[in-house]
C-alpha cells in the first residue's frame, strides 16, 4: 500500500486501539516496511487476536497473507471487513479482486474491481483496477464459461464450509452432496462430507466416503490423513497401522500438505514423524497459529527435544497466554496416572455427586486394569448405580447392551467429548479433574434438556473456553478454537448452548 491509502492514514491514529493491540500492530507495520514478512505476520496475527474487531488491523493482516500467497485466507478477512467490520473500507474490494485473480476466479475478480471503481472512482488504486479489468476482458471469451463454473464452485464451497463451522452438519452434507454430484472431481468436497459424518457420530459412513474418494483419487493426502485420525479414534489399530505405513513414505511439497501430515502424526501419537515435518516447516520460516506451536512442542517433548519443546511452547504462550502452566513436561512431572490408580477411581465412584461418579466411570474406560477395579471389594454394587451411570458404564466397558440403551449414541458422543478434553490436557495436570467435572456437569444438564451433543469438537472447545473464563484466565476464543480446529463462531455458538443448559 502507498503512503496515501486509507490504511496508512488510519495507522497514524491509533488512540482507539487497546495498548497491547496497538503495540503489536505497530511492530507488524514496521516489520512489513522492512520487508520482514515473517515477523510482520507474527505481530499482526497477535494484534488481530487482541483486537479482532479493528478493521485496520484485519486489513493489514490480510495484506500479509496475500504476500505469503495465502489468497483464500486473505479473501476471508477482506470479506469479513466489508460484511461485518467496516463496509466503508472500499479498498478491500480492490484487494479482493487481486486475490481472486490470483486464484483464477475471474468473475469474482471483475465484480470486485468494478465495485471498487464504482464506490471510489478516483481512488488510489483506480489505474490498477482498470488495468486488471482490461487484462481479464482480453480473454473474456475463453474465460467466461470456465470462470463461471469456478466461481460457482467457490461460492458453494464457501457456503458449505461455513455450515460445517457453524455445526449445521446436515445442511452442509446436503450442499456438499449437490456439489460433488455436479463436480465429481471436487475432491475436497468428499473430505468435508467425511468430516460432517464423523462429527455427526457416523464414523463408518465417514470412512466409506474417504475410501470411495481414494478409489477415485488415489493418494489424496487429506483423505489419508483424515482416515488415519478416524481409525485412531475408533481404536482400529490394524487399519491405522496400514495407513501410517503409507503416510511415512509421503514427501509432500506444498506447505499445507506438510502441515496436515505433521499435525496428523501428532494427533495419532507418532511424534517422531510429526516433529520431522513440523520442525521442517519452522526452519523454512513458517509462521503458524497456536495449534501449530502446540503440536510442535508436543512432538519435540515426546521425542526428547526439551529445548525445542520449550521454545515452541513460548511461542504458543505468545498467541494463547491461557496455556501457561499446561506444558507437557509439567503434566508428566505432576501426573499420577489416575486412570491406573484404583483407589482414586473407587473414590470417584462412591462420591455423593453424580458428575464425580461419571468421571470415575470415564477413568475405568481409560484404565488398563479394569478387572482390578471392577473386582475390588470397594467397587460399588451394580444395583446402586443410577440408570444414567449404568448406561455409561455399559458404554465404557463395551458391553453388548449399550446399543439398546443408547440408540442415538448420545452417551457415545458425550464420552468422545470427554476423550477430546483428556487428549488435550492429559491426566492430572493442574486442574484436570476440575475440567472433567465441569464437562460431566454439562453432560448431565444436557441429558435433562434433550441435548444430542452432535458437534463433539464444538462442545469440547466451548467447555475448555468456559472453564478458563470461570477461573479468570485470559484466553481468546480464536486461540481455543484453533486448537480444536473449529472456527471462533462455532465456539461461541456452543458456549452459548452450554450456558442455556444451566
């Protein structure tokens, strides 16, 4: 941007920014002026987290993404500015036109270039907008039919993505199925369909979709990675191992493929492979989000690279201060492996509070010595369990009667959400028991209100966020949402849903 642009003008008036947002914004602009894109990105991301409603910060961050050739992320931000933050920032139309042109969506590029000229006919980017329109119009005859299809596909894909993020999985499935029927080679659509089924608790359908995709598009990396995660959650070790052997041979070139591969290995506990790819990205100057540094630190720690783990965790704390104190090495030092501690579990089962008893049942499911617990003389008489406890116990013990008592898989999803929280924090780090009790209290209230808990990641993230806020921790919705791979709007939706249960 030139010095006369609206963004530069507003940069001189930063009195409205909160101090920390102003600090990181100024640091980011200074780094950008020095052409230090890596630092500029890091500072602007932090500024945007601290002040998410400031359109100037958002615009500058989107410009950074454009420089990094992350055009879709830039587009999302520019659209958000125009739709939600400040419709008067008409230069965003010009920036959108450029990003759409880079992606080959020429109809969208033409639309926004013309919108810019219409709204600001003597604007700073007038000549560039006119030149862009001229260049696209040169090939208009050849591009019209292709770009129309591309634009339609992009718009429909964006609609489906937003439905997924909002937890409207049935509607998303409907849109995505229409898309792949019209565009059978739209491979990312199949992956999103699989995710929608998985979030709905229909893992077998999710796996079937991915297997169908891999027949049509062998070697699709996102499908292989998603399949590995699905098998991991289903504890299907034989099929998981087969997928992992294939993934170990993959050598992706694209950055997002390397990140996907590294994060997948970390998710399924293959930390040496995870560290290889995530550290490779770090060395290449990749400036990731909070989840990137979370997985990098985990991978480093569990492969014996303490210094690298601490360095990555420090960068995570910059992006998400609420993670301070939850380092994996602290958890290892303090945990007492409660899932193997028979007396601890028995104490929970004999508690006068039902959330405590459900937590005890959850720990039975994790324990490697279930028989010692169930056969212990202090184990509660089965007849003394409530119906809810009996159903949940049948689920964690994998009893054949669980399908009869839980046909809608509500208890299965509730247990999965507890497993997600357990996977993020591990047993007996400071506050672990409190967090799990919060979840089981939410679960009980949800049962009373007929809640089905269909978006497992959404409920887990919202529980995590509300628990932090209850303790007075300063943690952003964006940071927590990123760790659970959902949008901040989805987190807000389920946080409000949880509040309505009490």
